[in-house]
């Protein structure tokens, strides 16, 4: 008995290390994960507080002293994104928002402990722009502080914030492996070779695969969302139609990526490795688990080129910020354009055997 077990064990090990693609992936994957986290968080120590600064103003003495304060992360806010930034203050996502234009002002949530501390730092910098809040400083050294504005609201829980990304992550994995890996298995088992003898064209076959997987992905995403809604009472401030359109566009994009990867592969192991190579950078750099605001500049730049980033951003804008269909059209259009292009490429490169 032990001899037979040993023979099977040796045979399986030989099968593993002779599959060079699978062996290489098992060795490289942990190393790539370590390098990825170093790339994302390679900007040094992370700042403790987040302060939004509305762009386009020249800081005066008090503001200059505040901007020089250590352990504050200053996030630029464009003029057309002020309302969204105020909402972040209300939800405790920003500790303070500062406007240094003609009439300086700032927004803080009075219920936020972190906001209270940053506000003390701001007022201290204006009270003594040269040396901070030194005891005995003459009153004539003070500088008029910005006007205080409040933005009240309950803190956004991590579960509420993460849900759109988790739905997108589930959609990505189901789309990539549900089409890419299965298609390679069909090729390896000879199913595609038999279909080649029928009048079915490659484009028709791929469109059918897209339609089938789209229904499965949307149904599973709906079940996850309903379960979260029942258990956690997650917020939904935007349009359900917009959310549906965003996830349809995202699913089509991810399915097309899976099809493109699998058009010529012959082994499931290689397909699995390539799908991991595609999915893990998107998972780490698309803001699924953590905000990209605190990451390195290079990581944020790469993030903007990933389809999952636009899917997650659009879903969060709908669920948390109340965005509608019109607001989501840029992301929907981009995802559909990528899906169309990749589907055409996949149909041109597709091989039955």
C-alpha cells in the first residue's frame, strides 16, 4: 500500500514541477505580492490626519504655518469637487476641509474627534503663525482665523464604504474565471474542436459566453447586495438604475478580459496564472479594500488605468454620494468601450483547438 501511495506522490510531484508555468507562478506570486505592497505604500510613514485643501489660493502667514504642520496629509480639492469634499467631512472621511480664497473658511464635523484635533492645530497656527501656540505670545501677533463651517453627519462605517468594492471584486473574479478558465478547459477537453464542425462562428460563440456569464454574475451580485442590505442596512443614496448599468458595463468589461486571456491557451494552470496576474494588481490598486488617497503617487497613477478602479469609483459614487445615471456615464462609456475592443480582439485571435 505504501509503495503505491509513494508512486502516486512521486508522479504528482513530477507533474507539478514539469508544468513550468504553474511552478513559476507559485514561486513568483508571493514575491510579487510583497513588491506590490512596497510599491503601494512606498511613500514612507503614513500621515495621521487628512485635510482637504481647495486649489487655487495663495496661503497667507497663518495658513503657511498650518501647512507646515507634521503628520497632516493635505489632499487637493478642485473647485467643482467642494460639495463632495464637504460630504466626506460629514462622513468622517476627511478630518477638515480648508478654503483659503478671498474669504478663508474651513469645514469640520463637530462630532469627529480627529476633526477636533486638526481644528485645534489650525487655530493654533493662526494664533501664532511663527512659533505656534506659545504661552505669553502678544495678542497683536494673532492672525484672523478662517470662518468655521460645520458639516454634520454620521461616520461612514468601513462595511458601508467597502461594500461597492466587494461587489466589484466578486464580479471580477466570477467574470474572469467563469469564462477564461472554463474556455481553456473546453479547449483541452476537445469541446471546442467539436463545436468547430458546426456552423457556429467564433464571434457567435464568444457572444453567447458573454451573455451567459453576464446573467450569472449579475444574479450572484444581486444576492450579495440583498444579503448585505438585510444584515447591515447599507446606504443607497443614488439611482438603482445607474448602479445596474455600472455593474453591467463592469461585468462586460471583465468577461471580455477573461475571453481575451483564454483565446489561445491550452492548460488551466497557465490560464489560472495569467488570470491571477491580471486580477491581483486590480484588486490591490483599485481601492477595493482601502482608499488610494494615502498611497504613493505612482500607485495612484497606475490605478487610473485599471478598469476595476472606474467600476469601484462609480459604484461608490452612486451608493454613497447619490450619483445618478448622467453622473455615471463617463465610467459606463469607458467600461463598455474596453469591453467592445477586447471582444473584437478575442474573436479575431480565438482558436478552437
